C-alpha cells in the first residue's frame, strides 16, 4: 500500500461493507496497526465457543468482525474483492487462466493462502489469515459463503473496463460451462 511502511498493515474500518470505499472517499477511518497489534486483533475470538449452533449466523458475524466485508459484498456487487454471492459451487477463473471449482477446500484455501489462487481481474491485496483465524470461524465463514450460493445479483454495476458477467444462472451448478467472469475486450 503506498505511503505505508512495509511492516505495517492497514485495515480499512469504515461503515459496513462499503468501509474501504468510504475510506477512499474520505469519510471512513483508517487504522494502521503494527503486525503485533494486528495479530492480537485477529486473535480476538468472535465466536462464542459454547454457542456454535447457527454456523451461518456465526460466519456472517465473523466475516463482519474480521472486516472481510470491507472488501467483499454478499449481493453480487464487485468491490475490492469478488462478491460472495453465487460463489460456492461456481467455477472461478484465476489470473493464470486456471479454472477452479469453488468448493469448501477452495474457500478455505482462499482465506489461508490468498495468493495461491488469485481471481482473474483482481489484485492480490487480500491479507493471509493463516494462523490467525480459529478453525471454527473458518468453518462458519465457509458455511456462510455456502449459504449465499443462490443469491443472484440485482442492480449490479460493473466497471466497464473490468469484467463482463456471463451465464450468471450457472452460478449454482458446478458442472456448468463458461466462466462466470471474463475480461472485457
Ligand atoms: C483488503 C481486502 C480484502 C479483505 C480484507 C479480504 N479479502 Fe478476500 N479477497 C480480496 C481480493 C482482492 C480477492 C481476489 C484476489 C485473490 O483471489 O486473492 C479475494 C478473494 C477471496 C476469495 C475467493 C473469491 C472468489 O471469487 O473466488 C475468498 C473466498 C475470500 N477472498 C474470502 C475472504 C475472507 C473470508 C476474508 C476475511 C477473513 C477476506 N476474504 C478478507 C480482498 C480481500
């Protein structure tokens, strides 16, 4: 990130999922933490270990608290990262041309090693959560993302230069053909 020392980690803490964008517009707050503070912030448990009854709700809560939703939307809208709507079970095209099925393993790997698979059309700016996210949170967030598999995008505005949606209706069908996202000519 320009203007920041290499050993600092910037977190965009704005309002809700548009947080990072709020920062960009100058209405959010930007918090810069040392790696140690960042690690301890990440280590705060956000799931009550005794009450893992509603995985999906816990996952949503975790995603919010971990600021995943500062970069990802759940309504199909492209943000700093790809939307989680319709992601589970879809085929995702990577920047090296590989197509990967978005199953539980892929979702987990995306959190732990975000640079292992970088989604086409996006920059690899996602921080790695390896060693920070407790396993129950990872499982709950995977469950949350799975629950969004049938969410279809309404009123999505895609930046012209970036991507064109293809065959959105195939989102729920793993075997289905063309990639969901393709670079605009
Ligand atoms: C600073 C912004 C940012 C934050 C915070 C962030 N991500 Fe991401 N994420 C991205 C970007 C950009 C990509 C696409 C590039 C890539 O694949 O690394 C991505 C990709 C992903 C993917 C793959 C998406 C796809 O369409 O295949 C998943 C799953 C994911 N992130 C989950 C998470 C979770 C869970 C969290 C919170 C624990 C999180 N992300 C936090 C920016 C972010």
